[in-house]
C-alpha cells in the first residue's frame, strides 16, 4: 500500500490519512471507534508499540464478522484491562461497543464482551 519508492514519505502519508497502522501489515485497516463504531468479530492477535508522546500503546487485531476484513483497534486502558481480566486470546469472539463521551466526562465509554472458543 505504501511501498512507493518515489515518495520517501509514502508510509507516513498513509499513516496520516488512516490507510494503515504502523504496527500492522498492509492488509489490516486501522479502526476508529469514533468514525467506524462498534467491533464484532474474531480476535486474530495483539500488538504493542511505543508512541513518542503517549508511551506504550496496545492494539487488538480483529477479523470482522460481517465483512471478514482485518482491522486494528487501539485499546484504551479500560479495554486492555478488560481483555486481561477476561483472558482474551486469539480466536476468541469479541464485541466492543462504543458509546463515546458523556457530557462532562473526559473519557470514552465502552462495553467489552469476550466469548471464549
């Protein structure tokens, strides 16, 4: 997707436009809860990377149930702890419902459900 040798900024431009995530392969689309909504699918893996400003960041790779598309979703602290508590693993089924911010709150609200396989 961003393997264009003529533009040395091609990969960074792809990241900027949301075409891909730096910690995933080209066939995995970065998921934005604000834009894309809820996730329902099968966990295919977990990734982590160090962001220069925000420190350690964690993502989950999910194959969507409806489209079979692979997506990478950022895990908030709440989602990451929920995954750990429920011992989420590859091939488990997952539902992440996104509710956004409530008036006066600083953080987005989510519901996380893991179904073991």
